[in-house]
C-alpha cells in the first residue's frame, strides 16, 4: 500500500490551479487553443496555416529573442526551426490540445541548440541587438529610455544564466507560466523549477548590481 | 527580510525588463518570407548564420576535407550520450541478456553484460531499473522480454528505440529528454513518447499504454498514431482494434510507486 506521504508527493490527479491570472486569461483567449484552427493546421489548410502563423509568430519569435541573448540571426534561426517542426508534425496534431505549450517546448529546445552552436562562433555584443536599434530609431521620452536600458541590462544578465535557467525565467516572467507548467514543459520536477528560478534571479541580480556605478 | 529586498532589482523590475523588449521586433522581410514558406509547405532548415568570411572559405574547405575522417570519429565519440546504467534491482534469479545469463545479485556483472539492442528477459518476481542519465529511466518488471535501446547521441541520432515482446515496462523521461523521441514497438504497434511518465504492458491479449504525465502517441504504425493524454490508457488488441479508457487504479498506483522510488535517479540534484 502506498503511504499517504508518497501519494501527496506523487503526481497530481487534476490540472493545478493557475498561479496567476495571466495563465487563465491566456488559455481562455488564445487562438492557439482554438480546436478548429488546429484541425485546419493538421489538414495543412492554407487559411488555417496563415492564421496559425499570425497567432504563433509573436509568441515564438518573442521567446526566441529572449532565449538567444537578443541575437537576431539566432532568433530567426530558432523561429524558423520551430515552424519547420510544426509543419513536419502537423498531421499528428491533436486539435484538442492547445498549441502554445508544445510551441514553447520546441522553441526552448531549438534555442538551447542554437546557443550551443553560437558558443563556437565569435559573439556579437548584446548592444548590437535589435533592442538597441529599436530604441535608437524611435524618439523616446526619458521613462522609455530608462526602460529600454533596463531591458538591455536584464537581457545581458539573462544571457549569463545556464540555458535551462534562462528558459525557466523567460517562461515564468515573459510567458507568465506557473512553475508547474514550466516543469511539464522542461520535464523537470516542480521543486527543481522553483529552486532554479529563485537561483537564476539571484544570479541575475548579482550581475546587474555589479554593473551599477 | 531576504537579501533581495534591499536590491534595486526587484522581481517586478526584472520581469518588466524582460518584457520590455517587445514581443515582435522581427524583420518584416523575414516574417513575411517565413510565413509564405510555412503556408506553402516550402519551409526548410534555416541557413545557419555566422558563416566564415568568403576570403577564408577555400582554405577552410581544404582543411575540413583533410580532417573529416578524424573529426567524424572524434565527433561520434564525443557526441555519445551517457551509457546505460543499472540503477535498481529487485528480486532474485537469473537475467538473460542476449546469449548470456547473469545473476541479479551480481550488480557489476549485470552492468558489464548490458549491450545495446540485445534481448533481455527479467526473471519472474523481479524488476530491473535502467537509466540513461538525465535522459530516460525505465524499469522492466517481472517476466518482461524486451530489447535494450542503443545509447542516444547528444547532437544527432538523439532518439531512442526499443522493443517489448512481453511484460510491462515503466518509463519516465528526464530533463535532457526534451526534443527527443522514444519509439517503442510491440507486436501490436508503435508507441511514440516525447516526454512523459507512462507504462507499456504487452500480454497475450495486446498492448496497453497508460500515461500519467505528458502525452504518448500510440497506433499500429507511424501513420496511424493517436495521442494518449495524462490519465488515459489505450489498449491495442491483437485483432487490430483499440480501446481508450481512464487508467485503472492498479496501473496508476504502479506508476506512482515507480515514480516515487526512482524519480530521484532521473532528476539532477539541485544541491
């Protein structure tokens, strides 16, 4: 007989309650949860593929940029790999399952591979990312400039984390995923995700505070 | 108060800095080109950025051609993933591995005898837990006959595969499994696992796949796979039909027990 302590340590019988409102809102309004759209993607219907791309691209590219240290070329490679994989496995899609979680998983894996490839090539400084270009090309009030500077600094600190830590922080703070869902996405335990997330933020603060005058 | 309460970089400021990048600053040409290729089905592998400057390309190619055989051998060696390890043994008796037999009490002998793609037969009343570190944990239960998977590579040939002739195998994937596939064949069909906790039981009546976490794709062959979500099981009968239902308590309890006993083996310590 399995003791109660083992049961409670074990696997959930039901989906956990979302830890923040972002999770609930995302699932409810998310076109990537639309079963009819996903059924069209499975059939490789052109109109459905277009709608799917328009819905998925901001999510995938946004993740890719953050996970690859703001390197545009690497982010584009990652984005392309994700959509390539989607197209290849389209006929196996289950329309009843929202697409966002598995897009996230594919993007995390592709970004990790891209990061490892990038370690063998000379790196471009983070300052040459599109963020600097975007913020430079747009006249900005001081508050906006300050937040862009924060964005650069945070990205630089993020880039110094391990690939897994970076993925956890991005999924939690950018995607708004609860630790439980991040754990499922990355095939880690809930406790491991929470611990690594906390450690990652501490490491980011150490880098950021070291950069302050 | 914790240390970071004094830091100017609060959790909220960090998260805001992360979100501030904006979600879609992609090059318009890239986005539109990718969309067109995706919709038309002409999407290809990305042309990896960061290539060598043209003036150095010819020299690079000559060197590469000269070193290819050595590099290939080295890459194969370095690219090999972790070797298969014995992590748990319960019960007594003799394990058949290919043409050899090893006592379950001889742990070192078991480890030496493990050979990829060899057929093993677990004695009745026993269990054998095997591990590709951080990638895949599986336990062959009493009376199971199965082949052992070859070592997965780190960079290519990352997928795993084995065959179950009879018996039950409990499976849990690890943190380095993400992005890989595990393909398990039984006489009734194919189970494709992309990251999950599940059991596969093959008996005279057919194959039963029970999933606790993640999703497994199950079917007669690669063209007729059906997803089995958490809490469900799919039974492929020998007559070719299939049945879907909720996992029954004995299977659920067995998987939870397996997870509780051995999960620490597949999850790296956070120490």
